[in-house]
C-alpha cells in the first residue's frame, strides 16, 4: 500500500447557490423557497476536496475569475490543504456559479451550471502542471472544462505508465474516442452512461451492456454509479463488480457523485483494489446524502469508521 497517496484533479470550480423548497418549480411557475445558502462546488473542486479530506496530497488545476468568489475559492483550497500552484485567474470572465434547487421532501435536485472562467483554462496552463500530473498515482478529469484541456491532461499523465486516469463524464457531453482510449477508468452515472452509449440504463443488466458498449469504443474499465443501488463496474478483463450502497435517508443528494469519485480516487491512489475502493466510496457517498449541501456534506477522515482505512493484513 502507498503511504503517500497523490491525486491531481484537472477540472472546475463553481460557487453553489442552493435553494430548498417543498418541491421543484414547474416551467413558468414561481414558488417560495424555504432556505438559501451558498457554498463551494464544481465537480473538479468537489472531488479534490473529498480526496484531500481523506488524506491524499491533492493538486488542483483550475481557472477562477479574478473576482471576490475566485479569491475566496483560492483561500478555501489552501484551507483544505490542496496545492494551489496551478490555480489560475481570468480577468475577463466571472468565476463559475451553479444555482441549485433542492426538493426538501425527496432530496432530489436540479442544477444550472454557468461555467465562466472554467472554460478559459488552456492546454498550455495544463502543461505547466506536468510534474504533478506525472507524479500522481491518480489523475481525475470531468466535463466542466474544455475537452482540449482534458485531453492534454491525460496525454501528459499517460506518459507515466504508473498513473491511473479517471474520467467522470459529467455533465453529460460527447466524449471523443481518443479521450476514451486515454481513460483507465470511465465513471459516468446512469444518465451519462445512457447518453454516451446510446443504450438505456435502468437496471444492472442494462448498466453492464452500456459499460461493454463503452469499452468497445476504447474505454478500459467502466464504472457506472447507480445512486441508491450502488455502483457497477466492468473491468478491462471482463469482470463484473456490483457494490451495493448502504440504506440511508437522503436529505440532499447534491454532490454525492463527486463524493464517490473523490473517495474512489483516494483509495485507488492508496493501492486498494477496485472492488474494495468502490465499497468504501459507496459508504462515504451514502453518508454525504444524509447532510445538507455539497462540500459541506463531505465527511472528513476523522468522522469516518477507522476500519475504512485499514490495510488488509
């Protein structure tokens, strides 16, 4: 096992603006909400924070707006002990924001993402993080930055044979065949897997078929998160792994997928096998949905059962 797990996240930052109401509004309808809070978010930042809270040495490659939100976000990274040498600022575009509406009865949410400066990150800036990309055990990308930046990150990472690349193809966006070939572990949720494969994903059998279809395009291992039903993976060797999620009462599902990916990246960087890493990530993600908010719902290592981190004898 690795005592110095290193994770490099190339991705996004969003400032979450969360409104809760008795139900989500219909088109053209105005409702009165019950609460409003703001918080740090963005898929890349969420995954980086989760990995850091578990104990990984995390480097974040991101572009923020040169505004109050951006400066506050950079301070937040430092407080979370995330390395900030490759946090860039844009003078023209605002920091990314994500208004979120939460149904307080079911915990389900609807999200509108405004990327702002996230889309201004360049491949040249990604290349400045080459040492971090190639010294990490795990490099993680998502789809809230440009495909060119993701490709550059994975091209650089794969020059070091020991690096594991994880692509979380969210929000749902077409993924090039080259990106899939550079991806060691493709980790969509059900709707993203359906969009990428062109196949329905409403049960385990359909999830397996979609995963194999994505492998046929070049992805090695495909892991589909299934919400309350846990996660299913088809490995490069054809093994099917299904991990159940603990039964919990969901309060707010916002960020649960990012909590899973960040946790998975940490455990894979430590050296746990895929099944074990999936099991542990499901436990932590299930814990996150029992609390409000995105990063505010992510537990730190001290709040978790120490047995999650025990190295097999």
